[in-house]
C-alpha cells in the first residue's frame, strides 16, 4: 500500500501542537481592516485553535493520526 501524501494546502495553513491540538489562522484578517479596532486586529493575528469538530478532518489532511 502506498504512503498517504500530506495535503500541501493544509500543511501551509495548519500546525499541530505537542498535545495534538490543531492551530490555524483566524478568519476576518485579510481585508476591510479600516473599521476593525487595533485591539481586535492584534488579537486576530494570534493563532486560533481549530474546533474539535474540524480537527479530525485537518489531521487527516496533514497525515497525523
């Protein structure tokens, strides 16, 4: 059986933590930034934890078990 390849789009966007949680970028960070407060933009810059519902799908794309 051949090895499963890592999804190259997912590996650029997500990382797994040491405990197995999945981290990614926040939504709403790319445009229409004038109306958002500096505090909100700063907070959105920090990595977000992917929800427990979506994490298994992302892990499968990354090749993690």
